[in-house]
C-alpha cells in the first residue's frame, strides 16, 4: 500500500521562482494580451509621433591645427635643450599648453560665453524663440558644442549643432574669431611675462658675474697665480703654476735620461757622437762642441796623407780625448744641477695644489655666469622676435562649413527604439499585473512547491484523453481500499476547470462517493484525497494555506492533478 504523506513532507519553499523561458514569456503575453497590446501600441504610436514632431538638428564644423607646441619647441624648448643651464628656469611662462589644454580653453566661458550671448540674442530677436532667453550656458555647451581631436594628430574638429539652420555658419565663424582673440591675448601676455622675467634674470646674473670676476682677480694677485691663455676651442683651464709644474717634471725626466747615457759611456771607449748630441741640446756648450768639430776635421785631413802612428795624428787624438773627457764632466755637472733646480720648482708648485683648485673653482663660476648671460640674452632676442611676429598658436585648415541635411533626428532609429521599448514595457506591465494577482500559471512552480506525487497534467479540452487516463489510473489503485474520495480544490469555488474536471472524475469513479472541498473542514469524511490545481486559478496564498491545513489531516493524499484548458 501507498504511504501516507505527513506534515514533514509538506515543506514548501515559497521564495523560489523559476526563471522564465521563451515559451513562458509568450504564454504570459497571451494571458495578458489586452494590457500588453494597449501598452505596447501606445508607446509605439507615441514614438512615431515623437519622431515626426521632433525638430531637425543641423550641424556646422571647422578644423584647426594647434601649432603652439611646435612653435614653443622652436623658440624655447630647443634653446633649453641645447643649453642645459637654462633648463632649470621657467622661461616659457604659461605658453606651454598641450592639446588637452587647448581643448579646455576652447570650451571655456572666456571663449564661448560671447558666442552663447550672440545665440540667445539671435534666437529671441530674429527667430521668435522666447524660451531661448532662459537658456543656461552649461546646458547649451553640452548639447550644442562638440570638440574632437583627430587621433594621432594635433588637428581639432569643432562642431556646432542647432535646430535653426541659418544660425549655424555665423556661430561657427564667431567661435573661430573668439578663440583667435583669446589666444593672441594669452600669447602676448605670456611673451611679455617671459621678457620681463628674462630682463630681471640678466640683471641678477650680471651682478653675480661682476662679483665672481672680482673674487677671481683678487685671489690671483694674492696667491701669485694666473690663467695661461689657450686656444678658444680648448675649454680646459690651465694656470701658470700648473704649466711650470708640468715643464719641470718633463725636464727632470729628460735630463735624467741624458745623465744616465753619459754615465754609461766608459773612458776607454768614448762615444763622441752621444756626447756631442747631448751637448748640442743643452745651452752653454757651443764652443766646446765647435772645438771638437775642428779637431775631427784636422784628423780627417791628416789621415789623408799620414798614417795613424804619425806624431801629429797621435797629438790630435790625445787632444780630442781630453776635450771629450772635459765635455763629459762638464755635462754631468750641468745636468745634475739642472735636475736639482727642477726638483725645487716641482716641489714648490706641488705645494700650491689646493690654491689651484680654489682658483679654478672661482674661474668656473665666472665662466658659468658668462654662459648663462649669453643664453639669457639669446632667449630674450628670440622672445622679442616672437613678440614682433605676432604668431598664432593655431591655424585654421578648413573654413566653417554647413551640412545641408540634418544630422538628427534619426527617425528610423527612434521608431525602432520605440518598438523595442513598447515590447519591453508591455511585457513588464503584464508581468507586474500577473504577479500582483498572486495566481500561479506555471506547472514547474507547482512542482517546486508541492511535495506530494504529481499524477498528470490534464488538458480539459481533450475529454476523451482525460477519461482514458483516469480509467487507467483507476485500475492502478485496485490494491488500495477506497471508500470515499475527496477532491481538494485549490481554486475558486465555481472555477470552470474544477467543475469540468469533477464531472469527468465522477463519471470514472462512479462507484465511489466523490466530495469536492474548497476548504478542509469536511476532510474527515473521506479516507482518500486528491489535490486539484488549475492554471491561473490558484494563488500562492491558497497553496500556502493548504499546506498548513494538511498538517492536521490523517487521510491519505495520493497525489495531485494539474488542469489546463
């Protein structure tokens, strides 16, 4: 036998709403077709009327190319790039505006407010639009004025839109003129500030240069140090002390090599050529060198007529050896003395290392101030030329033009959006109406909320199929002892579907006592119960009330039927 369904099985979750399928949407519209079509039709007709009545919008435009950045690079940025010492100065004032800044300027009240006042006046006086006098600047700018930057360029596209075609071109021309006036004024102000700033900087650095030159000259006199003149292309500072130190160091190296060469010459094998070469490079030895040359000439002449053992030749050779030995000794003495002298010079100059560093620091200050002054003067000349030239920060590359055809409204788009909106609002109102009614139209919602066995969905318009199924179902209950049957109606007492179903049910179960209950007060008279749900005739409240009342019934609930037309 079948088990009875007690209270613990009657837990219903009334908060779970299944999502609508496409078929559910069509069914919902069908059930509420009057609400849907009245709402959708009204909105669709209103959209058509709106598209017809809406005034056409015309558009004018022109293009400008911003050359401010390029101009600044030529006159200012390049100078600062080539002269790093000026990079720390704000020489450009407020003239270095980016494209974004120029767009903001074009949108500013300083440029557009005069144009706005002109538009108001024209609309009120010449086009009889009294409401135009109440226009607000920000709303007008937002709805009528558009600026777009061409991607990857410094070209700006300026658009003006209005519902009065005749006013478009005059307004676009005025926008161009107002921007030109404002830009020139801003440019001249910026240049004037730059010139004033540079003049003040030049005065300041001239004073600094004078002070630096006085310090360097005073230091030079006190410490007996001066700068050695060099080629203009050579930027290295060289003092007389450093030059003297370098010369003494080189002299010591050269004299030491000569002294080493002399010491390595043996008395028994004089190398007259080496001695004569060293003597020629040093001062005070010209006479000794000349004597040796004469001896060599005489020896050469005698050897033409006499042998080596001739007394005259032997005498001259002895004289030559004597002269060479004397010259060698004199050279060694002189070279040694010169080395010592240069060592003293080297030692004295090395003691002035700190003095040289400080002196060079003072000289570099002088050079730096001179360089800055030259650069400031060059920049001042550049700004003066720019002021005289009166260059514009922008260039008009297309004259204001007017599109002959209106750009709005797009009537096809308005009608399409109206059609889609009508469907949406028609469906939404239908859904709201159905939800507010509290009626259940979905079999799936019944299944999710009723824990008792679902028997069958019966289409009442197909009576033969209903009778056939109930006969088969009756046979499946042969093992169950059924005395009386109660049909619990979860709809309205005189609901059409419940009435039709009860007649068919009584015809099949004619041997049983059939009682239809609209409430559970009489359920004690039946030992078997069936729940009957009808599409659109049962509310959530009724379903909840039923589940609460079933908690107090001991009768067997075999399942439930779902009725549909």
